[in-house]
C-alpha cells in the first residue's frame, strides 16, 4: 500500500491523522499475510480499517458493515489495495483465463 510523506517533512494534524489510518491498514494487512491468503480478503481488511479510521476521525458517519456492503471504501481506494507490478503497472494479475473469476464490484 502506498504511503506518502509531506514535501516539507512536517505533517499537518490532518495529514498525520490520514497517514496513521493508512499505516494502521498496512500493518493489519501485513499481519494477515500468509500463504494462500485471499487478495480480496486482504483488500477488504485494508478498506475496513480505512473506513473505521475515517469514522473515528469524524470524516464519515454510519455503520461500517453497511459501508462495506455498499462499497463506500472504493471512493478512498479506487485502485484497490494496490497495483500489481509487472511489465505494465496496470497488469490485472491473476486473471489469465477464468480462474479465479474476476469480481466486478468497485475496487475489487
């Protein structure tokens, strides 16, 4: 997952809050990594963590499960958890043929 830093080396309070949400999501995903882990499950973990952080910060209100169901996290993670890296940074990865079936929901 991508994490950015302020050009002047000093976070504003809002920048630091967002940075820490993304860092928390990254750490939760890395802790859940294991052979056979589902990319979609890991993405959803990152998305849930991000939504929880945005609710805690007061940027969003509502039920996290409902936000997950309605794919609200897509607004904040439009490329999913990250790009596959290959010859082209937009390689779709894992979708040669029909196995596994591609999920058509936003962000997944």
